[in-house]
C-alpha cells in the first residue's frame, strides 16, 4: 500500500484564516453557483492542515442553512460501516476472510462462501434488489437479500450496490452484540469527537437538519417516512453529519484515534480496479474510491446522493494536502450530476488551475452518484 499522507490534527474550534487571492476567487465562484445555477450547500476546504474556507451558500429566498447544518450523507456512510467492520477486526472478533456462513446459518448454498472482504469491495456477486426496503428485522432482511439469485459468482467481478453494506451492518450487529447504530456511535463517533453525526432519531436536539432546497414537495431527511432506518437504510446509507464533523472524522481516522494504522491502510488502499477516469486509474477499497496516477495515489474520494431528499455529499482527501468537503441539499446540476460532486471537482480546479469552471444552469434531472 502507498504511504498514507500524514495529517496534522486541528485544534477545535476550527479557525478560518485570512484568504489568499485564489480562495477569494473560489468564494466568488461558489456565490455565483448559488445565485444563478441552483447550488445550495456547505463547502469546507482545508489546505496544509489549515481551514481556508468554511461557508454555507444558498440563493436568496431559500430555507436558511448554516455551516453547522446536518445533511443526509447517503453512500458516504459506507466508510463508517467499513471502519466499524475493521474495528471488530482490530478487536480480534472477526476476519475479512470470514464467510457469511460464519455469521448466518440459514443461507442459500451459493451465498455461503461470500466473504467479508468481498462485501467490502463489492465483489460478492449479490444483485441490487432493494429487498431489505421496509424490513425492520435483521434476520428477515438478510434472508430477503440472499434469497435473490446472485448476479454473478462471488469474487468474479466488481459491481456496486447497497446490499453488500447492509449485510456488513448485520454482521456488525451479530459480532458486537448490540444494534449497529449503537456500535458505530460508541466505537467510532464518540472516540472521533463527532457531536453532530448520527442516524435518524439519534440526532442531538441542537442540530438542525438541512431541508431540501429543490421542490417544496421534497421532504427533509428523517421526516414523513423518508429515509427511515429500516434495513435498506442501514450500513449502506443512514448517517447525517456536518462538514465540520466530517473533517474531524478524517483527522481522527488518520490520527489513529478510531481504528489501527493497519485498518486505515486497508480503508485507503485501492484493491479492485474499477475503471479509468481521464489520466487516473480508479480503484475501490473498503467504502471509498482511490484515484491513482502514475502508480501513486492522488486522492481518496467518498460520495453519495439520495434522490428522495435531494441531498448529496462528497469528501476528497488529496495527497497534495488539500481536503475538500461539500454537502449539498440542491439535488442535481444541469448535467444531471449531484451538486456535491460537481462543486468538489470545481473547488480543486479553482485552486489548482487558471480559473474556476463556468457555472451551468440548474435542472431537475435525476441520477445517483455511485462509484
């Protein structure tokens, strides 16, 4: 595995430093996106261990959000689930080579030999089925997912879907002997100092959840039966958080406060080649995309989008020393891409090239941002 970038832990609260010229250009670009292109969200940029931008952006007349608003993370949740699994590995309670049959006895024969590592890397062969949607019982959810025919033999090829991480959450419950949310809270969130990160029903009363900035008919997360914590929203999705908390998480994780150094190495080591993207090779690790260029890691990328609430999230941890976190509640941009991913790419361009990308007009297109 490539050497990990060393990140210096920030003292809290974070301090926004005086802005160099390129950061002022970035702020102007983000304001234009909010005023004329439909972007709404929070952008946090850290460079060289110092926060250079931490602001909320929205067009006038929209429901107010702040830098401390919590957003639905969607698939960015997967890194926490992967970390929960590796925490149990650190404790000697499971191995990534363990098979599903080690944890669940009533399984179809073809699914028994699927390993924890194959679930972590989306190499299980399990089909995307939404079979756990609306299911509150863990064993029933596991059976519903695994009763579906496999898409392909386990270990044969990569295919991204949520069911792998739903099963990982079930494994965490079986091994830890406590509800998945409780284990994540005790083993990860509290040690990392995350006070504004939680699942529906466990958000502290002083934390405001960002509403949708799109159509008024789109509810905010955790309301009106939207994004319930049934087994379709456990493990693969399910967490809400703030940009500040997510930056704390990156520091705590890499600083060894949550899992072992070996676990961090596993979380950020590209294991399965997924595709080529421009001049970069894109790998999947455990719950993250890893971008490689010329045999060296360029960045770790986490992202998610949920059409039900119009929220998207992106975390880019570049080996150059820049971390970009974008949380958006404005749905999709004019190209049909989640706003968080679009803005996260644009921020890097603003900071490293001669100019920021040109804003696009907004749209109501629909797609899911997945590796």
